[in-house]
C-alpha cells in the first residue's frame, strides 16, 4: 500500500491542471491515476477552443483567469496558446441584442469583446460568407491551444518535477475507512491510501462515485468533431461560431487543418458510445461549407467522438462532496478544457484549506441537492 497526500483520478485537462497547481502551492506528494493515457478522455478529443465570451459573471471571471493562466502555462510548459480570437457570427437583431448585453457584462469584467460589422468580421477572415451576417461578437484575447501539445507538455513537466503520473492505471475500487477520512484506492497496478481524493474522471465521474457509494449526477453525451486536410496556414485564424448553423464552430490548427464540430441532435440520449456517425459528417460538411463556401471540396482526414460530461444545470461541480476529503471536479459540458487552468488554481487553493478570489463556491456540487440550479453557460466552441 502506497501512502499519498493527494490522489487524483483522471489525467485530462482538469486532473492535470489540479495536480500542477497543487505542486505550485507546495503539495509535494501528488499522484495522478489514468486508466488510458494523458488526454485519452474528452480532453484529447476537444476542439482546441478557449474563450471568455460567456453570459454569466462567474463563468466570465473563471475564463478570464483561465486565459491569463493559459498564457503563463504555455510559456512554462512549452505549448502555444494562440490568441487569435473567437468570432461569433450574428444573423438576427435578437442575436445582436443578446450578444451586445453579453459584451457589456464581459467589458465590465475586463474582457475586451467588441461588436463588429460584417466588413470588420471579413477583415479577420475573408473566406466567411457574410451575405447574411448582420454583425459579429469578437474577443481578441480568446484563442486556441492544441490538446496533444498541452497534455504531453504537462506529462513532460511532471516527469521533470514532483507530480507522479501513472498511465494505464485504472481505479477499480475505493474503500473508505475512519468514516471516509481515509480512502484506499485500488487500481489495476498498486493500491494507494490517501486522505485527499480528487475525482476528475470526466464522463466517468459517476462510475468513480459509485465506487464510494455516491450517486454523482454527471451524464456523458456524445459530441463529434473532424479535421480536414491542411490548407495555407493563417486562412482561418479566429474560432468561428455560428449558432444559426447547428451551433457550428471551426478554426485552423497550426499545421493547417480545419478543426471543428457542431451541436448534437437534442434527441440523442446519453451514451458511453464513442463511435463516429456518418450523419455527423454530412451535417458538419453542410454547415461548414455554408459558413465558409471554400470548404465545399475540403477532404476530411479524421473524425472522432468524445463526451460532454453534463451536470443537471450544465455547469461544473467543484468542491468537497459528501465525504470529507473527496473533491469533485466534473460536469464541464463543452467548456472544461478552456476552464481547466482556473479550476486547477482555485481548487488547489481550496484543497490546501486556503482562500481563492475565484468563484469556486458558485459551482458548489451540493447546489444540485439543494435544487439551486445555475443559469446554463453558453455552450458552443
Ligand atoms: C468534440 C468535442 C469538442 C470539444 N471542444 C471543446 C473546446 O473547444 N473547448 C473546451 O473548453 N472544451 C471542449 N470540449 C469539452 C472538453 O473536452 C471537456 O470539457 C474537458 O476535456 C474535460 O476534461 P476532464 O479532464 O474533466 O475530462 P477528461 O478529459 O474526459 O478526463 C477524464 C479522464 O479520467 C480517466 N478515467 C476515467 N475513469 C477512470 C478510472 N476509473 N481510473 C483512472 N482513470 C479514469 C479517463 O480515461 C480520462 O482520461 C469538447 C468536447 C468534445 C467531445
């Protein structure tokens, strides 16, 4: 049995960021257990997007801090956080009104979002069909970072530091001793004893909860994305979003491929199924080439599926949950990757028993039992 100060289950963006900030706060004895490899859950399947354009104050504050942290992390760990902006295309007066209100709130919290004319939007990407676009919402500080670079960057950083990362280590059972104060974490390899256990298992957070007799209300919904053959780099710099076209989002990676996705049909039930569907390729091809007609003949190179881990109100569940020393960090829906650096910073402070200026309390997991559902955050991209 190996004694540890902290055991984290899940090496996605959430678990990795919590481990990183714990080590920054001087917690030396941290182990991250991952059943596959770093980023093999939703993180490695995400659309690369990072933004602070949200509609509610706590999420904007979390994302603003995340963007600041993404920048520092990129410099320290060695990946590119490319701040090429998010460009929401707006097609109706109602949408413009809604995004104008969001812009006011974002500006009041230090996020420099602007409402652009169609011509200004075209200056940012001249491939967009702006014939029906009435305006666009743009924050130049939003951007993208490739999850493969980020997760392997963390892995390398941990190899040189004090955090222990164990891949191919599935947690298969958890026994509670001393009224839950002590947790015995059983894996496909060695077993651990710890007082602090972090459940950062993404779409599988519920299964980890069941090992402790808890019912964690996080449910996996399949989302799919594609990447095309490479085009001239710099062709589509911002993340382009159109809620009108099936909540589509797309941008270009550093290597030139166009990466993007779209919303899942509302009638698709929750599932652990990760197979791709041909119908998604048809939908994505149609909406992408409507937004950017030049993509009509682009070839899809890769297509994959992952989960949005959904809580009952679509917001994360963050904090100590039901058992002393059991911290939950799950339920991030479509924005867990971008939020990871502020979640990591804030939760590491909470775990250490300190205070944080981040609104971690807003995401108190017990709110669900209390029936205090939060406003759903803007989902796409
Ligand atoms: C198609 C798609 C596009 C997306 N685009 C974006 C985007 O542009 N921006 C954004 O912010 N978010 C995006 N998301 C959402 C984002 O991917 C997630 O919110 C985020 O990656 C969640 O990270 P996580 O670390 O909490 O979970 P995960 O990355 O799923 O990590 C959980 C890890 O826990 C491990 N695990 C589970 N059970 C066990 C166990 N018993 N033992 C050991 N390990 C275990 C899993 O293997 C997994 O690696 C997208 C998601 C999808 C599917």
